[in-house]
C-alpha cells in the first residue's frame, strides 16, 4: 500500500458563442492509494480554476472514486 500524487495537468478552456468567447484556466491534482492484493485504487481529485474572459470568476471541480484493475 502506498500513496501517490496523481497526474497534474493545466487546462485552458475556450468556448465560442455568438456573443462572447469565454476563456478559463484550470489546475487538476489529487491523491490516490493503490491496494495490490484486491487490485483496487481509491482516489480524490480537485480542479480549481479561474474564468478570465468575459468576467473574472472562480470555478472548482472535484472527484472521489474507486478503480478496479483486472
């Protein structure tokens, strides 16, 4: 059993509409714990971000889960 930092990524999001073109940046990171005997991984991820255009606003996403490897 061990604890590891999962993939860390930076994402720039753009969405095109007729009126505006929003732009946001988001950082994703988390922790995972793998149990070799039952081949199960438990993880927690968080994704804080910041909308930049058309107005400044904070955004956040999160995930909790279990993965089974066979």
